[in-house]
C-alpha cells in the first residue's frame, strides 16, 4: 500500500471510530429510555362516573343546534351532539314519548340498516338511535346519537320518557299555577275503611274507562280520609298508594290461584259423588220395578186359583213376600232420591264456590294489571280545538271529558307542564310537586286541515307561533272539580299536562302516549 492510500484509509477509519463513539452514548441513552418506558407502570386514565339519575327523566332535542339534552329531577343530566333528518326527510318537531326499545334493531324501511340502541318515538318510523354524526343533519328523519350517549340513555330510560323535539331552544323553567292539580294523599291500605275506599276508586276508574266520564260516580277521597278522627295511618302519595295496592292485588291473585286447584278438585269429587248417587237411584228404581212386576205376577196367579185349591196358600205367601219386597224397594228408592238430592246440592254448592273463586281470581288479576298501570306517569292532554281533556296512563286511555276554554277563537299555543319530585327536606305532610313548564315556539300543526287545503289546491299559509305564555294558557282553561280529583288520585312525579291548539295527532294511537306535532 502506498503512502497516499495509507493516509486515506487512516482518515476513513478515524472518522468511523469517531462516529461510533459519538453515536454509542445516544443509542445507550435511547435504550435506557425505552427500557424505562416499558418498565414504568401505565397510568390509568379514569373517566368520571356519571351522575346518579334522579328520576323523572326527559329529553329536549334542539334541531337548530343539533344537540340533545337529557334532564332529570336535578336539572341537566347529560348532553350530546346529534344528526337529525336531512332535507326532504326532516325530523318532525313536537312532543313525543319513547314507546319502544330495541338494542339491536334493524330498519324495516331502509333495507335492514342497523339502528343500535333504538328508542322509538313514532310508529311511522322516527326514533333515537346510535349512528354516524357528520356534524350536520344527515338522517332519514331519525335522531342519530353518539355511541356512548345512546348506550347510556338506553340503559337509563324505562320506556315512558318524554321527548321534546324543536327547531330552537326549549328550556324547562320552574313554574307554579293555581290550576295545576295537586296529588291526593291517601291513607295506607290495610283497614276495612281504607280498603273500601280503594275498591271504590278502582270501580270508579273502571266506570270512567268504560262509560262517559261525566256519568261516573264521584269519590270524595279527601273528605273520607282526612276527616276521620282516628286518622293515624301513614299518608301515601298516588304512586306509593298504587305500589301498596299492587302488592295487595298480587297477593290476592296469588291466593286465588292457590285456592283454584283444591276448589276444582272439590267440584270433581262432588260431581263424582253425584254420579254415584244417580247410579244408586237408578239401581233402586230398577229393583222397585222388578219387585212390582213380581207382585203383579203373584196377584194374577192368586186370582186364578179357587178358594179350596191346595196351592192357594202357597200363592198367598208368594204375594205377601212380593209386597214386602216392593216396600223394601220403595224405601231404598226414597233413600236414594234423598242421597241424590244431597249430592246434587253439594255439587251445585261446590260449583258455585268455584265460579265465585274464578271471578275473584279474574278480578284479582285485573286489579293487579290496573294498579301496575297506575304506577306509570299519568298524561293529560287539553285540546282547544276539541274542547276536551284526555287522560292516558301507561299508554292506555283512562277517560276523556269536555272542558271549557275561554275565548276559544284565540290560540293557546303549545305548552308542556312536567311534574317533578317535591323539594328535598320538605316537612309537609302532603308535599307539593315541583312543576316545570316548556313552551314550544312552533305552532302546532293540524294535519287534517293541512291535507284538506292541499286537496283543494289552496296555498299553505305560513303560520306564526302564538305569543301566549304558559301561565296565560292555563288561565283560560276551566276543568270540572270532579275531573281534577280523578287526576289528583293518579298524579305524581313524571306526570305531565299538555295544552295545545290542535286535536289528537294521527301519530297518537294504540300503545302510544299523546303525540303533538308542531311541524
């Protein structure tokens, strides 16, 4: 190797050694850093626990801001973004209720599209469910929710919650008014006196459900419960009372069901005894017929013999014996008839007892269903158009009655009044409910009139929402006192009153609450 090559190689080697020396500490440090990061325990990212749910729960959907807010008895419970209906598939606005829940629902309209955590608002196809949120209205009318919110609310709802859908803000406001009903406080069931009252309440409710409301008997529960000199029993609000009566009705149904089998066996045993007695009577009657035939034969034989014939004595003895047999057979028939009558009476009594028990069992089962329905929030709808008040509970019609709206030609607007739990720490023996009011700024829509205008080719007139406050709307409504008392017997937190200019919506049907459309 010549000198020039030797110098070049030496420079290259020195450069490599320097580079290695310079990089070695960095690699070691990086390795130590990586090792420390692997060895270091991972820090847990704790998500805050959701606030405890203090019912009742309801939802307000703001289409304009693409947001949903869940409210509980304590105020705002949760909020989330949404994606509502796109152009041509607008989400209807108004007052709705959750009427069906299905965790793994698939659309029966849009080719089986998945709709996880579906909570249905109308039977025509509008629901809240988990879906894609692009940041703007993009659905076919449903209200899409983010996954966490949809899952959490699906677990939280019971299936009776109100859902208010509006184009703008609808803010629940504390509200009070003299015409809002107060819940009737009833004595805990147990005494015969209270039991008779509860039976009359049940009879009255059934009467109201099956007949016109103004024909139903009036029950002055307050007078009978509060005017008692010995009224020391605990007072229960309507829901507590319904819960107590549900337990009593369930126990009655259980007792009636338990007694059904022995009663049925008793009927079967008495009927079998009745059959045996009938068979014994038939056998005795046959024996009597045979004895009478032998007596007739002996009498004819005796009549053919002369007075001095040697066989006459034998014929007379045979006749006497036949007469004795007839008397014995007649006695047996009479005894069998008495036994048959006794067994018929016993069978009839057993059958009567079983039928009464079956009626009691049916009544107990109906009572259980009735009081379970009374556990659900009561819903009242007042229509200016129809001048009627409608009541539903657990999506079942209870009754409807005529009422008076003063100045019926002027609009009332659309208002929702929600009954909330009494304030904590209330020392009142009969705590008052807290009320929230919500006024929808969009005018309620009468679909029948709208379709009629379209058929006639008339132009749709843009209507503006009436400027009527929640308090002014109630001022103009007159409700009969007996109707207020019936509502008071069912009213507790979660109950609601809707006031609207329109009649019952076409979306209000079987297994729905009142649906009020404002668009």
